[in-house]
């Protein structure tokens, strides 16, 4: 099933490139655009963290995540010119939790930082909507690198294991955008990493002009799965839940 989905995404992502090759205008034409996206990911999390003989099962609904969350920030920075663009996404979260397994207390402290650096190309851009001057449909194939940094401490049986791990992972995928005749708009993103990381996002947005700038308020849903093994360390986490954010065009 996973490979059928990858094949479908590949077709949707790269088939518009034939269309792009027939366009006479330069792909670099147009002003430089810079956007800042601030967002919050309210996720349920499940999976497992293991270091040596200490095993921690993660089964944490969003309401518990709020109780255990010590610190977090999330931001997405995008710069483009013409059809080409680059983006940088950063997420950081510190959590400290405790649970009992067979009446034995197990504690976990995790500091997780994810960063993504990538580039994209607007392979397909439909005609602009005369009502709001935005293209109706845009397809943006993308490629980049995920970097994950973890600092984790697991405690059980009066024994503590500390983990400092970091790794890089190439990913590819595509973004899709649709603008209605009204201020409402849709956006989605699908990506796959070479270490079997998978991410899917879907948003509904409402664009409102504030101080002569089109601010886009967005509400959506995100699914993220990451599976990493290194020596006696195992990190397999799935996160899914609602996302709320705002897109701020800087210039």
C-alpha cells in the first residue's frame, strides 16, 4: 500500500514538469517574496523509545502532552523568486513524563529539535483568478534534508540511560495549493524521507488584508511518523493532530 501511495504522489508531483517545460516566460521572473509561518501542532503521540534495556512506550494524548510540555516553538520561513523557492522549518519541544509499567516507575525526559531545509519549484501554475489575482491551482515539487536532534533521559529500576543522538535524512515530496474565488484557500503537503519518515499535512486557510498585507490564517491536520535505529537506541514515534497557524508576508 505504501509503495502504491509513493507511486501516486510521484505521478502527481512530476507529471506537471512537462507542462512547465513548455512555458516561454523565465522561471526567475518576478519579485522576491519572503513569508513567515508561525504555527502550533497539537499532537497525540504514540510509539516507543528504547535505550539498552530501558524501554518506554509512548501513548500520550494531546491533553496529557500539554501537562508534560515544558517548552516549545515552531516556525516556517519561505523565500521565493519567480517559480523557485527555498524554505526552512524548525520545531523544538521539551517534555518530561512519568508512568508506571508493572508497578515500576519509568521516567522520560526528551528534548527534540527538528529542522528541515529544502527547495521547491512551481511546476504547474494555473491562470490567475480575476476575483483575487491568485492562481487557482499550484503544484510545487520539493526536495531537502531533515535534521533531527535528540537529548533523552530514561530512568527505571534506579538506573538512568542518557541519549544524545542526531541524524540527517534526505526527503522528497510535493506541496499543493488551491485558491477559491473568495478569500478561502486550501493547502496540502506530502513528503517521504529515505529512513521511512512520512509526513502529510492539509490546511484550510482564510486570507484577510491587514495593514495592506494579505495575512492568511490556517487550520488543518498533520500526520508525522519517524523511525530511527542506531546501535541499542530506538526511536519510533507517530504524531498526529490539529495544526493552527498564520502566514505573514514580510515583503
